[in-house]
């Protein structure tokens, strides 16, 4: 299944590149197209996360009230979800559907397609090359500032996305760990893959802000 998705995405990328003649720009366009295709699923996932976030004050009160009675805590939590018409699993299915596509994009961009070598560059950055590479057993760091900017953006946009979408205070540790992990991996990923991650994060942030401008179904209304 993943191989088939990779083939489709690779064909789309090459078709886009026939028009742009720029691999980096082609990645941006493909990322936007994939995001548009997944927009309804992402919107449903984000709306579910928003509703869960908005009932956190009530949920905390329940957790404090029944902290010594797990059975009553579970029952009260279920009643709260029913009251606000929230299905905690509603955000899981869209995510599961998206994962194969996201993984296929990741796999495809790890091994750039064969095109005119001059087309791999965007703003002076070779999309095939990572910030940190190994040449004859020695570590080589790219001098072009664009590589560093991409890596820093990957960490910063991941942090912002997690900060905005976090619904459980216990996830604060993950909010710190994930951006650091992305920074570390981005040092070794091809610049094209890092570019994809940055653009995808920016689109996620834009969609999140758009969803949060609208009242969530089942949201807690201020009295």
C-alpha cells in the first residue's frame, strides 16, 4: 500500500516539476495539493481536538472531585462528553487515514527523483543535501545559511503546532521533546524533506487558526 502511494506521489511530483523546473518549488506545490486533499479529514481532527480543549476546565473539576474513585471518574467523564456531544475517538480515524500518506511523502523525499541537477536548487539550497553530511568518513556542515534556517524552522513550527493543538497538560514534556527531535533529525535529512516538513507545519498552523475562528460543535459556551 505504501509503495503504491509513493508511486502516485512521485508521479505527481515529477508532473509538477515539468512545469516548475525547480524541485524545491515542486515540493511546496505537492505539499499544498496533498494538504488540500486531506483538508476535510484534518478539519475534523482539529475540530475534535478543539472541543476537547474547551472542556478541559470542566474535566479538571471532575478529575479533582473523583480523584479517589476511578469508576465515578470514568462515568462522569463519559457524561461530560455526551453533554457536549464529543466523541474522543473522532480525531483518531482521520489521523489513521493520513498516516500512510504522510509516511509515503517522507519515504519519497528521502530519495529524490532523478531530474536535471540544476533543478534541485531552491534559493541556493540543494534539496538533495542535508545540513550535516558525511564525506569520506568526515562530518561536513553546509555553509549556506538556508540549510540552517530550514532546520530551525522545522523545530520552531513543530513547537508552535504542538503548543496550539495540545489538549492535555500532561503532554507538556512531549511539546519540548518533539521539536528537539525534529531539530536533530533535520540535520541529517535532505533539505527537500525538511522543506516539506516546514511547509506542512505552516499549513497545519493556518488550518488550526481557521478552525479556531469558528465555534466548535459541542464547545463550552461562556455564560
